[in-house]
């Protein structure tokens, strides 16, 4: 259902959820070379307050400009892809937490169940197909957590974890 709704919404040309408007405004500012964080946002129209860091909007603006695809479709596709990535990483983290039991079927079922529990939770079903920063932020946070767990003190993995956490 998530993929079906996501694919349908990618092509929907209008704002689907109230939170998309502000994010789309930030993407538009970045695409046009304007500062999405003006010092006095209510000094003149448009009166848009940007309350998220620029990572999601910058990624959407870059992909949209590079491939000449409407930003709403890019943002929604990015959110759906990150949602699926989140489920995969959740599954991997559950497997890693039980690495001494990898061969046990129960751990594999538990990791699949954890991913499915995430995918079927109400906020994920509501926000994952929308042009919102949440799924990318969670994806980067989970990448950071996964890399930290996997690091075992190795600097390269810790650097990956740090970068992911900073970007999230």
C-alpha cells in the first residue's frame, strides 16, 4: 500500500499535506538561489518561515534541477525511498544486535517483524509519501546508529556515523 500511494502521490501536482507547502517553499528558494533563511522572514511577502535544516530541501532542489523533474515528485519519491531504506536498516540493526544468533530463524523473523512494525505505524503511513523532511532525517539517523554499532571502534565507521548524525 505504501508503494502504491507513494507512486500515485509522486505524480500529484498539488500540495497533499499541510507540511509540504513550507518544504516546497524552501526548495523553491534554493532552486532560485534565494536564501531560505532571511534575517527578517516577515518583513515582506512571501511570509514563509523555514523551520527545518536545509539538507532535505537541498537534496530535492539538486535532483529536481539536475533532472528537470518537478520538486514535489522528487521530494515524495525521496521520502518513499528513505522509508524503505529505514525499514531495511531497522532490520539490519535487529540482526546486528543479535549477531550471535544470526543462524536462528527467530532472529530473522524478528528483524522482518521490526521492519514491518515500522512500515505499518500510523505516522509512517501518513508521512512517508509526503514531501517532508522526516523520513530522510530518520534515514540519516539510522545510518549513523548502524555505522556506530558496526564500527567496533574503527575510525572510518565512526566518521560515517558522525557525518550521518550531523546531516540528520
